[in-house]
C-alpha cells in the first residue's frame, strides 16, 4: 500500500495509531504462518520480500504512533 498509494498512509494513520502497538507485537513475533501467508499472496509486479515489508511496516506504524504522541510531522508517514 505504501508504495502503490502513499496518500493512503495518511488516511490509514488513525487506524495505525489505535491498533499499531498490537500489530507491531504480532509482526515482531515473526510467526512462520504470517510469512507463509505473505508468500502465498499472488500479485503482479510486486517484488518486495517479507522482511522488506516488515521493515517498512515497522517504520510506518512507528511513525503513526509517534505522531499520535506529538513527535514527528505528518510528512514522516509518507516518505
């Protein structure tokens, strides 16, 4: 979503702020099922690896949570 439609990140920021901590906990577990589900998604012209997507998710959600606490600017979500 971040690469295909960066503006969607701003729209999703309130959701990420509310639910981001739980998502980060889950994604940090590196559950093998999560990676298997990711790898089973059939996409066209998408080449990011599971690890690359996890890294980007951690960055985006971390920025959304920080934004909720008044830290970064909204621009930090869409870099």
